[in-house]
């Protein structure tokens, strides 16, 4: 497969994900089939896909494979939901010109134990403000925000955006090419255009719920297709599994 390190189950369409598993089904009966799963494990960074590759095609009992897949699915979805919620809190704060300390308290409420102290978070966020001014600064790395980064890094970056925007939200416009996350970039654009904070919070709550629901379906489709491949189902039957999860 090509560029599997760029796979992102949250963002990729059902059709693209189905095509990935169908391509494995097509190859698995050929001479390359013996190494395809191992090769994919070496190149694929997408967490849930890696989990399936690492468990489905072993001698593990099917009931245990399914149980572990469900645990992994729920764990990742909870992780994604919290990260999108952190972005939503930051977008509300930017639109409302909220005191960053209040925003930090709001973000801490998403954890049983905060990923870092308030002082450390503010020190690093202010350090980021200085870093982006350095000649040759890698803005695509420094300013990127996405659901795949660790919680502590995400909190620092979101706090940076809240601090940076407080003086004038329009300053954010020049940062939009570097934000990476489609969700967060859209939210910043709306905040710059002076959409009401409550509207932003409500709007992105809906997007969050829809995104999590669709991602759950994509994970379930992946599990069933992988199990079909393990059970040596015909290509057309594996394709029928995929089509059951699509609206058309």
C-alpha cells in the first residue's frame, strides 16, 4: 500500500477505508499475501487499523479478538471526543476573548488528573509565542493542532491560540495555513469573523457528535471486513460487508 502512514480513520471517507481492506483481500491470496499484514504493520500509523492488523490475523480466539477491538474502539473514541472538546473550549474562549486562566480551568475539567500544571502550560504557551517569531521557525510543526497529538501538547497549543488571539482575533488569520486540523481551522475562521461564542460552542458540539458517530461506524466496518478476510471470504463478500455500512 502507499502512504499508509498518512491514514486517519477520523478524516478518511468510508469508501477510502473500504478500499484499503479490499486491497489487502486482493493481495492476501497471492505470493505477497504472507507478508502483507507484516508490511502494513511496519508502515501504518493509524491506531485502530494497527490494532486490527496486530490481532485479527493471529491465532487468537475470535471472541477475544472482537472483545479487544471493542475496547480499543471505545478507548480511542473517548480520546478523540475529549480532544475535540478541548478544541471546542479553546474556540469558545477565542470568540469570547476569555481570560486564558479560565480557559485552562475549563480544559483541566476534561481530565481526572490534569496533563500538566497551570504554570508549566502557560510557560510553554508563552515559549511558543516566542518560538514562532524566530527566523526559519517551522510553523507547520509549531502551530499544528490535531486529535493525534498527546494531551499535554494539545493543551499547550490551544492555550497559545487563546493567548495570541486575546489582543486581536484578526491576528489569527495569518496562522490559519498552519493549524492542520480541519475542525479547528474552521472554528478559528468563524471566530475571526466574529461569530458568537455560544453559537460556535453549539455548532462544534454537533460536529463533534457526528464525527464520533461516523468514526465508530468506520471502526465497526473495519473490524467486520478484517474478520471476513481472516475467514477467507470471497472478495465480493468482503465488499458486501463494506456496502452495508454505506448509505449508497
